[in-house]
C-alpha cells in the first residue's frame, strides 16, 4: 500500500534549493531574452504588465490552493492518530471485563499491538520496516479477533464479548483510515504545475525588467516562493522532514503505560 512517487525520492530541502536555482535561472533567461529582443528589433518598450500580473495572480492562487490541500491533510492525520489512540485505549480497558486469565491474554496481545503501531511510526520512510510493522500488527489483529469470536460462542462471556467486538472493529478500522490518510497527498501533477508557474512567472518578470534588474527584489521573490513550497512539501510528508506526527504519535506511545511492567 505504501509507495513513494518521484518527488518523494528527494528531501523537501533539496527540492526547494533546486526550485530556487531554477527560478533565478528563469529570471536571468528572461532578462537575456529581453536584451536580445530589443537589440535585434530595436524596440525600447514592450509592455507585458497585464500578462505578468495574470501569471503572478495564477501562481498565488495555485500556491494558496496547494497549501490548503496539504494543510488540511496534515490536520486530518493528526485527528486520526488521536482517534486511533482512543480506540486502542478503549479496547484495552474492555479486556478488564473478562476473568483474569482471559484478561491477561488479551492485554498481552494489546501490548504487542501497541508496540507494533509504535514501530510503524518509527519506521519513517523505510518502506521495508513499515511493511514489517504492518504485518506484525495484522497478525496480532487476527489473534485478538479469533480470541474474541471464540469467547463470543461462550454463553458465560457473551455479554462481555458484545462489548469487546465493537471496540476491536473500531481499532482495526482506524488502521485502514490512517494508512489511507498517509498516502493521500497533493497530486504530483499539481506540484509540477506549481513549479512550472514559478519558472514562467520568474521568466516574465525578468523579461519585463530588461536591462535594469533589481536582484534584491527577485531574490526575495524567489525565497518567498521557495519557503512556501518547502512548507507545502513538508506538510505533505508525514514520515520525513521537520513537520512530522511525532508529538501526536506520543498519544499512542503513552498507551504502554496502561500495561503492568510484567505484562
């Protein structure tokens, strides 16, 4: 289920630096082409203000749209992790409904399950470790479900299991939701379109400036655009970068405290 696209092979900082260089290069090409055009055609003034303004407006709109997409996905991932911690905690507490021998068996599996979910997060962008953690959690899910269904056939534990089954269902379902949220990112095509608009806007600015470029202005423009793109990419990559789910995942790590040291 987990896979990385082309851009995921590079860090957000590397992409941002490359985009900054290409924006500056596009600006310089625009200046050079304007000088060549004026020299060859003997034209001193070419007003392209409306076109330049339209491109910059479109760039601002796409930046806003893309940032909104990555930010909303980031917030959704946070809520899902909190919900998963709550679902696991609820299931662990419902194990206390059973006699001590059954309770201990449930809690042992739950503890291993929590550790598997912690390993899932700690795997970061290592796909092989992610897969191992998912497989481990899947095996424990099967063990928990089999125990619950077996107990559901026992009249003595029927009412207890009627409470446990919904908790297990919620705990299992949220894993699928979390996996889907982790791979749901801003479409790569939109990111590439954003890059192209950055380069075209820089080119048009350079072409409009002509012989007297203000390198301070264009550098500030490039830095502003690049910092925004970096933030968009970082928000869209929950397993790498500066902005991660580490603080939120602490809610799942803290579930270990629900278990006794000898469990």
